[in-house]
């Protein structure tokens, strides 16, 4: 049985992630974005022990690093010049802008990992299956496509490693042969993933998805805890118009819920 933030009503969970997404894109303060990133990392720790984050961290850091390098090079606006690079001024404002952009991107990417762990396709279809059935159907396929793409890529890489071990001469391929092999890998990856996604789409269509009003095998009800959470979120949301610190409290709500559940479970085990 699921507990903590995972057991919260899907509507509340979705609203939380939507507000967090807007917050990460609107706020331009690096320190605040860094604190949000820490909170998001802690939430991922409570959800799956950072397993999902470890699988994607290298790629995410690579993307952030590219932004940190390119933004000061192409954004020359600013009055505080740090140094010149081939007649191109590198400004403090450009560096800070790159840091802000990189932190915003990391927050969004980290939070989407948490989103996928909490808002399952079943929950998403429960929320939007009757309102926008076709769009919900497409979005569900897309959201499942990304992790599927990642898993298939890792499987293909593992096979390539086995081939290199079995056939040592493969490590002596020329640049042209390596490029051909990379394109073959990409073609295999895309074809395999699209085929499986298409199978899922055909399966859902064959079951009559979108032809009539959708029913769900799981019914979610707003209980007293959900109502308290709504009241607290609305109160903090009103304060957030004035104080940034209240945004941090709002972002910390899932962590506080997870900590409460773990403490509750710890005391229950201690009393038995």
C-alpha cells in the first residue's frame, strides 16, 4: 500500500508539479533555484532512493554544463566585463544568466523524474481521460516514450559492449565505420521504441479508448488529509505573492509529508 505524497489525490499532486514547473521558469534568483533543486533531490530520495536520478544525472549535468558555457559566449549583454575571449566580452551578467538558466533546467528535469514516479499513466488518464481523451491519450504515450527510449538505449549499449568483448577487432573500426555503426544503433533504437509505443496505442484503441465516457478501475476520493493540504497550499500560495520563503515551504510540502509518514511508521514499529 502506497503512502506519503504518492497516496495524495492525483489532482493535488498534478497541481503541485504544475506550480513547481511555473515557479522554476519564472524565478530568476540563483540561490532560490539552488534551494529548490536541493528540495527536489530530497524528494527523489524519499521516492526511490535516487535510483532514477543516478540513471540520468550524467546527461542532465552535461546539458547544464553546455548552457553554462554557451550562455556567456552568446549573451554579451551586461556592464561588468570579466574578460575577453577572441574579441568577445564575457560579462558577469552572462555568467549569472547561464547559472540561472542551468538551475532552472535542472529543477525542471529533476521534478519531471519525481512527476513520473508519482503521476502514473493511470492517474493521468483518471484526471484527463474524460475531459480531453485524445490529448490525454497522446500525452500518456509521449510520457511513456521517454523512459522506454532510455531503457532501450541502455540495452543496445549493453549488446554493443558484449560484441566488442566477443569480437576484439570491432574496437579498431575507422571513423566512417563508427559513424555508420552509430547511425545503425540510432535507427534500431528509434524503430524498436516506436514499434512498442505503436503497439500500446493500437491496444488502447482496440479496447475502445475515446469512443465513450471513460471509467477508471481506481477511484480517488478527497479525504480529510487532502482537504487540509488544499487549505494549507492555498494559504501558502497567498503568502507567496509577498514572500519567497513561503514558496520554499510550498516546495517542501511533499518532503514534509514523506517525513511524517516515515516517522509515523517508525513509531508504529517501535510500539509493536
